[in-house]
């Protein structure tokens, strides 16, 4: 008889017991309890989501008002009967279970704030979720290497029994029933979606409850897929189960998040990589898979047919599976005698399969689908040239050829859990490195073939263009001749096709087909896989263990081989790949030495490059020399305004950006490399980049230049490093670089801060770019009020051509994306270093009035000979042109607005966090108000600090305060529904805003009651006028009129 009992939180408690058991060591009475509970729960766990269906007898009992609830007869009301019947119909379950659910849900009405019947729906799906958690913990526990031997043995035993269990409805074992359940849940999800879109009267429960069910069904499908992934990883599918998994994927949609998980499961099932922390066990597992296939030759033949011969709904998915299958077959042929006879082909056929897999789009599927969660908007923009190449490789239907780029991209899932991300990266890393190690000869042949094809295509394109120009010239000559013959009278227009003597049709033939660029796509796979994963790519530098150099390692050979690329697109992709592999303290040192062409103990570029007299392309001298060359070329045309401004070709802009990305990665993670490059008089990298930044180059290149400059002055906290591990000397070195970067930024006038150019020239560091010569204007003072903030000395209006404000308002705003502006704000924020003696900005427990210190990286005297000193002009730009206008601008990418908010608010917080009020307050307390006043230096330092301007603007109730409150209003509501980078930016913005307001609350009394009165009496010691708002009050008073935000 079917089990119709049901208890709330039964599986939640069981899962808690599982987790407690896995933490036990030695003998314990819990072991017996674990066995008993598993004996009881095993049938229900094995049944998965199969519940007894509706029963005529039980429905009759329910209609009579005497249902059986957990084996006990109850008398119930008419309302209870109605709700129980509706619940049985909605969930398609036995009426006794439905009655039990309604009965057990009564105590939960207050918790859920819903009637008993709707609370029963929530309980039902919550318990299903707990059941899946139980199964997941059980399977993982049975394969755990850290659990107690007795616990692991118990869990492994019951896991095996559940995997082999069948139900009365069919003979399918557990894994196949998981796949079937995933499909059934999708159908239910679609049915509920249709119900919600239909008439309101047909919706059985409140819309919120129905949406909850719809969400739960989607989550259950993903959990089931991960359950199957765990089974594949730690246990072994039988032949029918593996075929069922392949059949499911062949017809699946890539828009389904379950597909991502099940593709990963199939890749694991076919994985024969011997890489990993324990290579012996990895190799043993791979050999075991081959032995299993050899023992069942019919299954091997059938499996090959399922993968190779049958059609797949997505070519890219098919390609990636083919590639994994080719690696398995190659391993089988080399390690198992007779495998080639069983499978029916040899190594040459395997290489053909691998090459076909690549051409189907295996690389693209791995990058744009499997790793789609790693492709942030910033990364997509940085690697835009690479992704354009990747999209051109896609084989589309004719009707889809005219589609937009977005239509050609795969769906990117932004809600991928971290544990799943780790699994994806591990299996793709194993697959990628195994492919390079086992099929390096194929990769080489494909690259050389592509280089030849690209060269031929370029020559053919040049010939086509020349013929087209000749055709146009002939047409013009014929038109002129016809006009002369007709005496300039009206004549019939010449037929361009016939008028050229038939030559037009041949000359204007279709453009030369785009050659394949699979090598660039392979580089992109590595780029995306290792981006922002510190030291994850050490194996490519010949140092798989972080210290031991292996020059003959296939991955190191691959890296050296790539430095021989001569085609521009491949070079660009290669530099981007190096930039990702350079992430991390150890990897960045390897990359620096590699680019230094040092043939000592470090990996270096190909000897064919180093052997030439000139610097190899993959070297710092060559690449910084390219930046210097373009800066010189661009500046040569400036004296002659009538000559056309030179332009850097678009392809070379992308190449320069890839080099700057590499430079940024190296200097961010390695202080030694940073100081070595910065102090190198041959390169002078920062001056070199500032010189090019002042030229008329695309904003995309300017953004890359600014980001690279910022990296030289970046502290460890900006890349997630523990600053406590940085020595005082290192911190001082980085702060000195930041101070010099401020000076170079001032000299560059990227943001115009003065018209007193003669004074600017006198302060110009050696090697920096020439300064333009507008008319001089007198220095002004500081005015802080409700409108724009502290004004700088008479700067040029932004409408004047040039400068970041012009480019922001006229170029970036027009295309609705803001790479240069965001890079500039990031640089301003990066160059403001918190003091090592001050608590972290996130630590709000200490009084910021007492525990604060000046930033060691802010030059307080910056520009003092020709304007109000300090960095306030740059922070005012962040406030007035970025933060306060963020809501008014249009954005092409949805996450970019919140990225702008996050960057600008980080700058505001750093300014407030480095404002030293303690020195001035202590001087006032030490001297006494009646005996004197604080020193002029302390007053001047505080007033010129940007944090002072920010605090005053907030306490006068300016638009800045309204913007901060708007961020909270909108951000808090959006947090629950936002994922990926958007959710990260919103979370960062909201937390930063809250800390800013809390800091203002902590310092406002010292400002308003002590410091501002002293400033009003001491303006003569400043050396420039100071105009403060007439009305300053506490934040509490200002919030009284803003009750909505409160």
C-alpha cells in the first residue's frame, strides 16, 4: 500500500543529521541513529518526487468529512474539505496527503502570513527542497575523503542502494528518473506560467504563491541537475543512463539553465584527464573508464554512434562533446591495446573529429556558454575585438545571418553558484590543458593553415579593392567622355554594369570570405578561463607547483610557441591570454620575466624572436616603444592645424589595448615588477602612457591607458590582498608612485584645472608631454554650496574641444557607454590610499574623528603655484559630472549605471576616510579657544582636502545628499532581484552609501560645533577666499524633510 503519511521538516531534520554525522570522528551513538533514519527514509528518498496519485476512495472519505491524516481518522469542516480537494488537484497527489498537508500547515499560518491551504503549498515545496538537499549530502558523503570511515561506509552503502532502486511504475533506475523528473518539472513550470497569463479567476491561489511555486520548480530542476552531476562525478553511470543523458542533451535548449549543468555532467563522464592534485588517482580513474568501455564493446560502439552520428540541437555543444570524446578515444588508443579496433578508427580519424569539433564551435561554446557567467560587461568591452572574431566563427542559418550580435550570443547565466563555478572551471581547465598536451601537433597545423589563409584573404581583398578602384575610375572617365560628346546636354545615365564593359560584375563580386580564426578563439578560451583567478595559470609558465621550472612541459612549450605569432589578430589574442595568465603574485613575476626576454631561470619567448637584432615583439621595449612611437606621430601634426589629424588604425588600437591589459595585470600583482618598470628610464612607462593619453585617440584606448596608469599606484586592498602583509617600505613605495602619478595627471591636464600654463610649465616633470597655451586667468578661491561644489581656478569650459569632460559629454554620452569616464573615476579612487595607521574604511566601530590619518598618496601642495592646492578639482569632477548626473544619463549596458555609482561612491568614501579631523581638534583642545587658534597649516590642509568639501555639501542639504538617499531608495529594492555584476555593483553602492552617511553622523558635531566656527574666524590664514554655505545643520535635521528615504 502506498505511503500517504507526511510530516513537516522531516527531511530538513534528516539533512541536519547527515551534516552532523559527517563531522564526527571515532565511534558514536549517532551512527546507529543514522542507520535507522536511513532505513526509514530510503524508500522516500529513492522515490524522488513520485507521490501516490489521486485516489477515488480517499476522495470519497474526504468529501464525507472523515479523511485519514497520517493513519488517524479526523472529522473536518466543509472549508477544510474544499481546500484539501483543491490542493490535491493542484499538486496531483493523494487526497490523504493533501488533507495531512492542510492539517499540518495550520501552525504555520502566522509564520507565512497565509491561510492554511496556501501555507501547505509552501510547506510541500520546502520539504521537497529539503529532500534534494538530503540526497545531495548523502551522495557527497558517500564519496567524501574527509569524513569518518564508518560514516562514509554507511552513506556509500545507502547511496548505492538508492542509485540502483527502481519504482513500481517502471524499471528505470534513479539517474534516469532524475532526467525524466527534470522534463516533467519543466512541463509543470510552463503550465503554471500559462495559468498566470490567463484569466485571474482560473488561478487557484494567490499570485505570489503561484510565482513561488514556479520559482521552486525552476530551482528543483537545477538541483536535480546538480544531483546528477554529483552522481556522475563520484559514482558511475551504467550504459543506459549515460545514453539517456546524451539523448537529453542532444535535443535540449541552451536557454535552459539545466543544460549548463548537464553538459558539465557529460564532460565529466567522458573526462580522461590525468591532471590534478593527485595525478595517480586521476590516471587510475581514466584507465578505469577505458577498461569499462573495452569490456563492453557493444556499448562503446553505441556510445560512439550516439555522439558522432546523431544530430544535436546546438552545433557548439556538439563540438565541445566531440572534442572531449576525441580526447577520450586518443587516450584509449594509446593506453589500451585493441581500443582502435573496437572503436573502428585510428589517430588520424580522431584528429579529424577534433578539428571538426573546433570548426563546429567548440571553443565558442566553452567561452560564451559554459563560461558566460565570467563575461562581465567590462570584460566583454575589453575583449570586444576577440568576441567579434568568435561570433564570426558561428555557423548560422541564412535567416539568422542578419541578426544582431546579441542574437548570436549564447545566454549568460548570472546566478551560477560559486561551487558550480569552481566545477566548471576545473573541468574546462582539465579539458583545455589535456587538449594542448595530447593534440599540440593539430593545434600547430591549424594555426599555420589559418595564417596562410588569412594572408591569402588579405591579398585577395587588396586585389579586390584595387579592381574596384579601377572600375570606379573607368566609370568616371566614360561619364566625362559622354558629357563632352553630348555638349554637356542631358544624356541618359550610364548603366554601371554594362558601361564598364562587363568588368563591374566581376570586380564587384562578393567580398572575400572571412578565413577561420580558431587559434584566436583558443587564446580567448584561456583568457576568459583564467581572468582574475590569481596564480590559477601557473602551469602555463612551466611552474605547475609554483616554484619548479619545467621547460619541456607541453603547456610552457605552447606559451613559447604562441609568441611566434605574426598575424595581428593572433598577436592581440595572445597578449590578452598572457594578461589573464599573469594574474597573481607568482604568475605576474613569471610574465614580467617572460616579457623581459630573460633567458635565465624564467620562461622566455621563442628563441626565433630573441635571436633577431631588434627587440622581440613580446617584450617590454618593443611594446612601450610602440606607445611612444604613436604618441610622437600624433603630436607631430599638432603644430599644423590644417593637416589631417593622424589616426591609429582600429586593429592596432585593439592590439595596443591588449598590451596595456597585460601591463596592468603584471604591475597590479607584482610590486617588484611595478617598481622595476616604473623606474626604468628607457621605458618611462607612466610618462609614455600620459603622453599618448593627451593625443587624439579613441576613448577605448584612453580608458585602457588610464587603467594601466592606475595599476602603478594601486594598493593591495584594491585587488583583494591583505594589506597587513605589506611592509611599510612597500606601502611607501606604492604611495610615492601614486603621488607622482597625481603630478603627471595635473601636468597632462586630462581634466583642465588651470589656464595659468606658464606656471604649469615651470612645474612640468621631465619627459611629460607639452602643455597647451591658452590665456592666463587669475587664481580663484573655494566656494562650497548647494549647487556645484568647490570650484577650481578658472578652468576652460568643457565645451572647448579636448579633455575628459568634453569626451564624456560629447562622445561617450552619445554612444551611451562610458569606459573612459569610469576608468578616470577608478584612477582617482585608486590614487587615494588610506593610511596604514587608520582603520579600514569598512570598520565603523572606531570614532573617525579620533582614528583617522591623512592619505600618504595625496599631494596637498599639488598645483599651489597657480590654483587652490590639492586634488579637489578631480573629486569635484567625480561629484558634479559623474555621481550627480548618473541618473540622468542613458546606458547601453544595464549594469553600467550601478558601476558608475559604485566607483563614484568609493571615491567619496575614500575622501571622507582620509580627512584628518583629529589633528585640528587636538590642536583646538590643547590651545583652548580663548588662548589662540590652530595652526595655519592644519587649517589649510583640512580645507583643501576633498573630504571637507564632501562633508559640507552633505550637511548643507545639497543635491549630493539627495543622490545618496536615491541610491538607497532604489538600490535596496533592487538587491533582491539582481544577480551577477549588476547585483555586485548595487550591493557595493548601497553598503558604501550607508557607511558614508554613518561617517557623516559620527563627524558632524566636530565639524559644525568646533571646526566651522574656527574656519570662519581664520580665513585670512588660508591665502585664498573661502565661502561656506549660510545654512549648515545636522544630518538628522536634514532627514526630517526626507521621510520617504528614511
